[in-house]
């Protein structure tokens, strides 16, 4: 019996990975920026902590709602396309067979073999075949709005816990500095991990995420210092 080689691909992780990484990065950057900005204004540590917790709750809900609406729109579009394909298979099966045959011809099969393959596949799962080869919709890449919303909310909260923990543990005089440093280390790890999971450059991913995080915290710290001084 021949040995079956199983290949591991990363495409089935794209949906949840994107939502999870985006949520964690946003949680760390958003809450750390809020905390650093408020701390730089000279606010007491209790106010800084309250700001961080409020940012966590509001951000997690916002991420969940935004991700759900976005991915649900994609799911609605996919559902409408599949329903249209189902109706066409019922009313015009010959035309759909010819359409599938032409797709396989364009991919390199000769006409007779393409027709044979199309007939064979349509005899098993016609709708699934057309969804995959005509519409480009596969089970691994289908939109899952609830999964995406939960992943975004949970990952945002996980990312936001880092700067909140830094506020709790840091000396009151060093809240901004310690929170910034902790957040940057976290962003480097998140960016590198995401790049590794997606098969991209770990260094580039880490630098990209940490750069934008540092920029966000730097701007909010400057604004906090400016308004704190003015007040």
C-alpha cells in the first residue's frame, strides 16, 4: 500500500488567525496608548487604571461588533451566490455542466477530459463543485461571523490585559515608561508569532507591529503631556 503524504497548509488558518492577531494587537496598542497618554498627563494611578479597564471593555465590544458586521456581510454575499448557483443547477443543468467544463479547459485539460471530470464531479456534489471551482468558495475559507467576532473580542481583551497589568504592577512614578516597554515587548512577540504562523518573515512582522505601536504610544504620550501641562 503506497504511503500517503499529508501536506500542511496555512490557508485554513487565515480567517481566525487574522481576527485573533488583529484583536490582540489592537488591544495592546489601544489600551497601552490610552494608559500612556493619561499617565503622561499626570493623572493618578487609579485614574490610569480605570481608563485601561474602560478601554478594554469598550474595545472588545467594538472589535466584536465590527468584525461580526464585516464578516456577516461576506457570509451573506457567499450565501446569495450559492443560492443562485443552486437554482441554476436545478433550472439549467446543461449550461452549468458546460460552464464547469470550460473552467477545466482553461486550467489545462482537453475538452473531452474536462467534460468527463465535470460530469463525474457533478454526479457527486454538484453544488459543492461549482461553489469551489466557479465561485472560489471552500469550506476552509468560508466566512464565519460568530467565530470571527468571538476571536476578536477575546484576543482584544487578552492583548489589553498586558498594559493593565503593567499599570497595576508599576510604581506610580513609572507607569508610562513601564507600560510602554511592556507593550512594545508584547507587540514584538505578537508580530513575530503571527508572521511565523502565516509563513512570513518573523523579523519583518515583529518590526512592523512594534513600529506602529511605538508611534501610537508616542503620539498619545505627547498629547497627554501637552494637555497635562496646560491644565
